[in-house]
C-alpha cells in the first residue's frame, strides 16, 4: 500500500520528513518551467521560506540554514510550493533573481547531459563564479 498525503493533518505534519528531518526540494522557474536546482529543506528552512517569500534551504555540508542568494545576490522569490502525492518531496516555483541559480554561474544546476555515454556540458556560464563569490 502506498502512502499518500494525509490532508486531515496540519500541513507541516502531513509531510514525510526523512530520518535527518529533511525533504528534497526542487526549484523550478515559474515562467519557463526550467528546473533550476535541487537542495534540501528542514522544517525551519520551509517555515522561513514561507515567512519571507524567499527560498531558504538546509546546507548539509555547513549544517545551517542557507538563504539562496545570501552571497551571490541571486535570490529566489517563491511563487508557489507544492508537494508530491506522498508528501516526501517539495517543488518550489520561483522567480530566479539574476537568472543564475547554479554556483557555477549557469542558469541551472542541471547543465550536464548524457550523450554518447559521456556527460556533456550543454549550458553556458553566464557569469564567472569568481565574480559572483568574492
């Protein structure tokens, strides 16, 4: 039997957090539908995102909340938040400030494409990361 979102629970309790208290979160451009990035959110990140209207994630490497754009100024204004049928993943519809979501200076973190059994870079760098992260 598959799990489905229990709509009788408070909205945050209906979500299925993993053992570390995290949910996968995908950011998608609200206008184009292009997938921009993948990160994780904990409860605090999700609540802060809702409070401010700007995407906040959980940095697993730094073990802290990470406001997207806090250094690069490439913030994500959140237009909508959805969850999947199981309540174990989030989809954020965002307006990407500065058109750059990836720390490599590209529009999207999904810039490698499998072709002829090799990963190929298929999107250009829009801005040198050294200029973004001084």
